[in-house]
C-alpha cells in the first residue's frame, strides 16, 4: 500500500509536510533553548524577547531545511530507482547533510556533515519496523 501512495502523491507534498512538522519541532526547541541562552548572555526585557524570537526562527528554519531536503531527495531517488532500500536514505542523508553544512563554506565540514547525516539516515531507515 505504501508503494501505491508513494506513486500518486508528489514528492513536493511530502517535503512540505516534513518541513511543517520538523520545522515546528525546531520552533519548539527554539522556545525552550532561547530563554536559557538569553539568560546566560545576561539579556532582559526587549533584548531577551528579540533573542528568543531569533532563536525560534533560526532553529525552525534549520530543522525545516534539513527535513525538506532529506524528504524531497529520498522521495525522488526512491521514484527514480523504483526501489525502497537503504541506498535511498544514504544518498538523501548525504545531500541533506551537505546542504546544512554548505553555509560554512568549509569542505571538510560539508563532507563530514554529509557523512554523519547519511549514516544516521541509514540507521534510522534500517531500524524502521515494516
């Protein structure tokens, strides 16, 4: 049944769903960690509120970006290869990790993050109960 659904729904729909879900989790994380970090910096009042708002936006965007890139790539590779195996997660994890680290412009970090996210993606995909 999963293969039937995967063929009918566009990958962009899966990506948007993933961005909204994981981006919301990132926003919640920003709401939790933002006040803590603001207090550590000694911020109060409007500066603390501004710092927390920026923290929420930053974490939400980063989490949504990783989720969207991973989901869209995973879906596209799955359709292209017409297989549902660990290779899809490996490639999608590498692309998502590289997308996140690309902002650093440091190739060592890009390759390292691509490998790390790829390994975690394969482990998570392999551990799913089907």
